[in-house]
């Protein structure tokens, strides 16, 4: 029996970085990752409908002069906002890394309260030390936690347990 890999789209473009490493990590996790320039999404050459995961990577998208992730968020919202909303509403995964996290907050995709993915309802502000922070963080796997892709939800029929 062959199973198809989950397709992941990793955005590339102006000032974004770590797309190669992110695509590689997704492939190590079992996904089929494509690195796609933001313009290919905007002009329709590549469709979000072909993917289950969308990754907004790190870097300094269009610079941070007006706030981290603001310019990228404005450009995407005005060009493909409805497609992004539909992508999320269809139960697909959006990941924001570094500046990408700031972009998805500015887009309004997060926090997604009451399933509202169009309106920005929170703001990112200064951190507790007031400057850039680059620290290693140790994570541990919770063996009792079931990944959201394996959890039944209200829009999908429950999967049988193995």
C-alpha cells in the first residue's frame, strides 16, 4: 500500500531565509516540501489548494522598518487574503517561524478566535528584556499528546484506532 506524502509549501521571497532548512526538516518529517516564491502564489502560478501545510519562514520580509512582518502581511492580505482564509478554514496547517510568526499575526490568522482569520485582533510588542534575544530552548515530547492531524474533529469522520 502506498500513501502519498502531505504536501508542504515553504514561502521564499524578499528578505526571507531558512527556507531550505525548513523544507529539509519537513522532508525529514515525511512531507513533500516545495519552496515557492511569494509571487508565484500571488499571480496564481502555484495554488494553495495543492498543499496541506503552508510555512511562513524567518528573515526580514521587506525589512522591519514598519514593524516585523507588517509589509509582507499587507501584501499577502490584499492579494491572496481570501485564499489564505480558505486554506485555514479547510483545516490546513499554517506554521510561522520567527518573522513568519509575526506575519501570520499581522494577517489575522492568529489567534483565530471564534474562527475569525481575517481581522487582526492582537499585537506583538516588546519582550521582557527589551532587545533581541537568541537563546537555545530545550523541548520535550509529550507522549500523551495526540497530533492534531490524528485527532478527529467536527469536520472529519472519526478515524478508527489502531
